[in-house]
């Protein structure tokens, strides 16, 4: 596939999804360069709740989810207003994965989860879906190794069990979101060349947008 074919991704809103430590931020940066698209990152460094959440998840799960929902909604609106598309490190739709998992594991009570879902539903009336989601498939064990390697203080309490449960929640999320947004899953157990990946994404997206027309001949009337 020729390099100029990547141009069919210009102006698109591409969401990058995956487990914690999957490599979303790195890919987001590189794809932004290759495709000449603005990049939008997950609010991690400025997140005043994250460290508290990992230390006491039951107490801080609800305020963390509300904080992230607000931050991502602002980011989503910025992408729409600027009208240039972009590569986004985790979209607002992905937050539902964490909220549901927290509820099912007893770290977020049903009342707070219902409030979160209602707020998300209200905000969704003002959102425009990404054109495509690229999901990075990484095993929980590999994800944990990458988390340890980047050595963020707020992530030191993340366990393998947490990542295994998160992986299961992602499978449900991908099955649902793929009904309304095209999803491309990429084996990201090893980092790949972003230019090659951009070409493959463009190729797959072109297939997804191909319009098939079926015509029926009008039967000739018998005389």
C-alpha cells in the first residue's frame, strides 16, 4: 500500500484503547506525527484523584470516575470544536469499562454507578463518536510488566488480578462499542512501526467505508 493512501485518515478522530500500560500514549504520539493529526492524552499527571484511588479504591472510585468523565468530555468537545480530527489516548466511552468493573467488584456502589451512567447518558447528547477505535491487545502479564517498567508512583499498587478483570471488562466493551463505532484490534505484545500500522489502519478503514450497492432488475411484465 502506497504511503499517500494514509491520507484517507486525515481529519479523522481516532481513539486508542487498551489496558493500562498497553502502549496507548506512545502510539498516540507516533500516529499523530505520521498522520499529521493533533494528539490528545489521558489526564494522568494532572489527576489529583489517581494516587488516592489506587490506595483506597472504594473511597475514591466515584469521585475519580466523575473527574475523568468531566475531563474527557472537555477533551471530546475540543476535538469537535477544532474540527481537525485527532488521535486520542483513551476516549470517553472507555471510562464505562472501569466504572462497570468497579461496580461489579464492589468498589463502586450501585447508586453511584447509576448516577454515573445517567450523567454519561446526558453528556452523550452533546458528543460525536470517534470515526474509528484502535484497540491494542496486550496480555495482562505483559501489561503489568510495562507498568512496572515505567515506574509511576501512583500505579505501584496495581495487581495482576485487577488487570485480568479489566481485560474481561474490555472484551464486553469491545463487543458493544463495535456495533456503533468501527474497531480495529491490533496485537500489541510487541511495539510495531507506527508508519506501517498507520498504513494498515488506513487500509482497514477504507474497507469499512466501502459502499456496496445492490440493484434488482425490474421483472418484465408478461403480455
